């Protein structure tokens, strides 16, 4: 059956990463698109992400069984054994990294390896279960896809790539904290020390506002640096400020916290999707001064 093999790779996460990697790729391409390279990058990174998700499901079988939203995962129900999921994940990783190595460049492959090691090694095997800072560490791996897309074209880690890494890392934090709030009971049952469980929802709420505020500021670095134009600035400001207003709504009296957290989560998806599409379409030629700096 194909279904268990598809579900263990978390297709929703793969689709989200496809949008961001394409955004980074088109941003760096600046209208001169190598379609063969783009499809190779998208497919290669998708296989790498699928590999990490499959192995994560294998690692998390015990805690997934204690969480309502994950107790029906194929590695918990037995539709796919842990050993099979592990072998399948390794195979996907070999194919993904192999394709990236053949068709892209060392910088793009290096960041893909970095994201994979952080997600599977530091986050899944250790920090997720042991530390409140697991979300922070995990945010680094979640920010890698657009950087891989960008570097596949540019062949270097430059100012634009650094902005993408910072921007997407910052986005991950309130996105993840919102999930942890409306899934509070699940994380508490599994004894996962996410911030709302370990240090309280009030602190998580403050952190959500803070991270979104900084994210708003960082998004404008792309147009200020000459990488995108006014359309991107308008889209990023409108969506991120809308997200920030929703975060501030968390301080209203009589607020139903789980409903509020769900709305913050949904807006996080809308925001990052809109920004990824906008940066793919509203690119600009990099100023000469930045080209010199990036060499």
C-alpha cells in the first residue's frame, strides 16, 4: 500500500517547504530562471524533507502515541513499522541529497545537510524532549528551504540568503508557540517541554508578540537591501502587521486562548505564503555595492 508511505513523510510539511524553496529560488534567479535546476532543487529538497519527516515519525513513536493529534500516525498504529520507516527515510535522504549534489552546488547541499542534522539529530533525538529551547533549535531547520533554493541559484551565502535565514527562523517561533498553545493538552500529556507547558501560556503569549514584531522589521530588509520592490514591501507589511495585531489580541479580557492561538497559527501560514509568493514575483537587480560585498 502506498498510503502509509505517503503519510509518514508528512505531505503538508513538504508542501509548505515547496513554497518557501521556490520563493528563495525565484528571488535569486531575478527573472532568469533555469527551470531544470529549479525542478531538481525542488524535488531534491522535497525528498530530503520527506526523509527527515519519516525518520522523525520513527523516533517519536512513543510520544506520538500519547498525543491525540498524532496517535493515529502510521508508525503508531503499526501500519508501518519503525524499522521500515527508518529504512524508507534513509533511502529518501540518499536520493534527495544525491540529486542536490549532482544538480546544485556545495553551498546549497551544505545548508540542506545543516537543516537535516539539526532537525533529525539535535531537535528530534534530543532537544524536543529535553529542553524548552527545542523550538528555537528546530526553527533553524525550518528556515533552511528558502536558503537552499536561493543558494542553488547564487552558489553563495550572501546578504540575501542571511536575511532569508533570519526571517524564516523568526517566523517559526510564534508559529510553533501558537500550535503548542492550542495543542497544550497533547504536549503536556507527552511531557514535551514546549514554552507554554514548561513556563506558562502568559510567557508564550509575550514571546509570540515579540517574535512577530521583530519578524515585521526583518522582512523589510529585503526591499531596503534592493532585493525586492515596493510590492513585496506592501505585502509583507500588510500581512505581518495583521499577524501582529492578532497576536496583541491575546491580551483582551475574556479571551478564549485556544481559539486565539488557532487564529495566530492560521495567520502565520497566510503571512509566510504571501511573503514567499511576493518575493518570487517582485525581485530586483542587486545593487553593485552589494555585489562587491557578497564576493
